[in-house]
């Protein structure tokens, strides 16, 4: 039996490797400790060599991914030369805007005033907006959301405009973050300064979780399959891994990866609040650092916060010390914001090895996978996404979503209604493990976004 299993797992590993470029395959083989001689040359396609993505590098977009629908933009009056753009989105109940400002070096001293002005003008430009999120970057080196961190971020619910004006004049405001006033993440861990390789604060944000990929030798693959099958069959954590809850209890976990994002976070939290549903957010450490108030909102509203690495990087190719630092920095950042210990970890890309599992275990983190991935990051279209949601929903399941997927925002309310009709209670990973049945959520009515 072990021989048959071994062949099956080696075949699965080779299929994964065949999707990689030669340089990627070499790195993964090395991480997996599979002798190179065992890999038939014909399994590795002759595609242009790419270097394996490391922290700070943008990783390839998953195959099959379609472009997201265009998001409408606001025009401010009078216009501000520092505003790159203001986009806005609805979740069918509220509208939230996200403004991006790019500042020259001589404008940085005015960052507060410029951010507050942009927020006020955006709220004036569209009276239906509930909130404006502002992200202010240095113009030099700006690389989008996944590039260098902003120098200032701000969340402005319409009712808080006066508070923001006082903050711009030098006061305090708890929904603002400024890099200059925020300790670097290494300082969160006394005696553990941030390694230079992790100081860039840039991110590999394009990798999305699609399949779980275990990299290990044949014996380790057999062990991993045993843990996976036990977790799937009986539910619960086995040897530090969670693949599912008790299939006999009518509870499924709702998990959102890659949080937090400006604009999407308030829209999603609003939908969860209306549906009276709690979820587990797997949070990217650097994004939590720049938008701490969204992480606070999650916990204050009863949601759970998990670790998704600091830079959202695939761990198997990294030296294990860097992988450990990715986990430690993220847990320290989250605990610094919420005051609560972090219990769960989800590996970016679903990639893991015995060493990364050990690293997580040694930091009291259980590694959490999923049973249901409707691939919302591929933008398959609202109807396709909804069909995928409904087809896979099951007691004991773990649903994988992403918190910045527009189509998930579009169909989420209908999905909550469907789960309720099916008698499946959605909750956090902890709820799943406890088999806890929450109070039935209320109906949401018509959730389709209106623009
Ligand atoms: Zn992710």
C-alpha cells in the first residue's frame, strides 16, 4: 500500500512541478528534497526561465484569471493635483470610496491636510457615500497597493468629518495611521530585529490560494495525507493541520484571505454585520500595519484574525529562518493591534512543507486549509461564482474567499441566504472547531449592488 500511495503522491508532485518554469521547479525540488533524477525531463516544459518570486517581488497571476469589472471613479471639485484617483463601490447597501494620493517630497509635511481635504471633497462629490478611505504614498517609488507601504492612511466615515478636520490641525484620530509614528515591525519583537531581506515592506500580492501544495519527500507525503484524511473525515486539527470541521455538525467556516484592503473592508464588514455572520480573516502583516483600524474593526465586530505571513509570500522556497520571521512578525503585528494571541495560519498559495508546518506549530499556530475554493480571485462572473458557492457548501466545510474580490461582494448576501436555507451556519474557524451553532442570521433582502 505505501508503494501505491508513494507513486500517487509523487505523480501529484510531478504534475505541480510540470506547471512551473525550470528555475521554479528546481527550487521546489530542492525544497521538497525529491532527487532531481526522479523528475523525467519531459515533465518540465521548456518555458522561459523566471526567477522564483521572493519577498517584495510580484508573483504571477493565477491561470484563468479574468480582469475585474471596471470600478467607477469620482472627480473632485476643485481637483487636487496630488489625487491619483478616487474609486467607489457599493455592496448593495452602502457605498465606500478609496482615494489614492501621491505626494512630492516637499508636500509630505502637508500630508494630513491633503488627506483630510481629499476625503471632504470626495464625500461632497457623492452624497450617497458612507465612507472614504484615503491612502497617501510617496510619489517616488509608488508601486500600487502591493508596492512600498503608504506614508499615511485614513478611514473617514461621513459622520467623522469634523474629527478628521481636528486631526488635520494636529489633534488625535483613531482611524488614521502614519508610517512616521508607527514602529517598524521588527521593534514589535524585542531582540528580534527585522532581517534586512524583510525590510523593504513591499509585497508579493498577486499569488492567490487555489490548491494546497505540500512539498516533502515520499514518507512526508504519506504522513501529510494521513493528517489530511483524518482531518477531512473526522474534522478538527490533526498534527497542526486543519482541513475541515465535523461533517456531522451543520457549521461551516467562512474565511477571507489577504485582508485588509481599503474600500473592500468596510463593504465586507457591513455585509457580515447585516447577515449577522462572523468570519475568520487571514491577514497580511504589512497590510495590517498600514490599516490597523480595519483589523480592530474585525475583532470589535466579533470576527477572528489569522496569520497570512507578513509579505504574502510562498514560504517553501525561503530559508526557514525567513519563513519563521514572516510568521512571527505577522502575529506580533496583529497582537499589537488587537491585544489577542493569533491561533491560525494560512499559507499563501496553499504551499507548505514539513518545515513550515513545524515553524507554525512552534509559534502555537494551526495551519488552516479549506474544503471549498470558488476561485473568486479569478473573476469568473457573478452567476458562476454563486453556482460554485452553492455547489460546494457542506457541513464541516471551510470556505476560502478573498476580501478584495468584487464579485464576492456582489453575490455574498445571496450566498448567506442560501446557506441559511440549507441549514448550514457560517462562522469563524473557532466556531467550526467548536461545532458552534450561532443564532440564525436575518434575511438581507435585495443585495445586488446598485451603481
Ligand atoms: Zn493569500
